[in-house]
């Protein structure tokens, strides 16, 4: 009870804490806050204290509007890439926040300013998008590159639902078989069902040779 009284009314950026709101799946304490823009939002105490979350998301939008008038690249593919990166890491209301900011992935301080991001990464090559070399690492110049969808598919973090430890090979509980699939140009392709994991793994490897080598990415 004392913790609630101590935290209520405290300000973090544009947010003022109203009351405790339970815990998230990581057992981090959550706090109901009201933003200066009069929007209610729920944020973990860790995000508030670390400074990762300073508003309901309006701060990023307001900052983006200001920068648009300076760099004149609003609507450019590089700007859209930057904005998506910042939103999924810093905005708890973003649909992808749980996979990125919510799981601890951050945007380096330098890249919170679009001009710095563009200076480091340059123009986006055709048919390539932003990719983290270490899929568990943060967004920064040493861990990012422009890469094809195929390269990104090969570099994806292992799906949390995947218990086999092999990308593209899943155990299908209902059918009691191993299912193999592959992503090509960001689209999933079903390979087949297999009795044992070795067959599924071989089929997945053959698919990599068939689809990825043809696209010049092996």
C-alpha cells in the first residue's frame, strides 16, 4: 500500500502516475498513468524509471512533426522505416510493441533523431528493408543493415511457438507431425508434413536451396 501512495502523483516526462495496475507477464509492476494530452495509458515501472516511456505515444508523434518541417522527407521510404522502428520500440500502443520495446529491444539514443539515422544508414536500396544483424540486439549502426526480405527471413528470431529449435520446422500438435515452411519475399510457403524431424529439416534445407539460391541469397 505504501508503494502505491509513494508512486501516485509522480511525473515521468509527460506522464503522471494515477494508480497501480497489476503486473505484466514478466512480473513487472504496471502503473496507470495520464498523459499531458489527457490520454490514459498503462506502463511498466521499469519503462518509466529508465526513461524509455515518457508519454502515451504523443511525444514521438510531436517530435516527428517537428522533424518533418526540418528535413523535408516526410513520406519518404527512409523516414517511414525510421518512424516504424521508433514506434514499435517506444510506443506501447503500437501493435508490434510487445515483440520489440516490450521485449527489451531499444533504439539507440542517436537514432531517436531521424537526421542521424539517415546519415548513418543512407538511402534505402530498392527491394531492401531495415534488418538487425543480431535479431536479439538493439537498433544501432553496428547492428543494422539494409537487407532483402529473403536475408531477413533467414535471420529471423526463432518463433516462441517453435519448440524444435530449427527455423521453419514446427511440431503440429493436432496432426502429431512436423511441419516445414519457408518465407520468400516476406510470404510464407508451405513445404509439407513429416513423421520425423530429420525429414522435415532436410525438406526445409532443400527449399532454402530452391528458393533462396535462385534469388541470389545463399
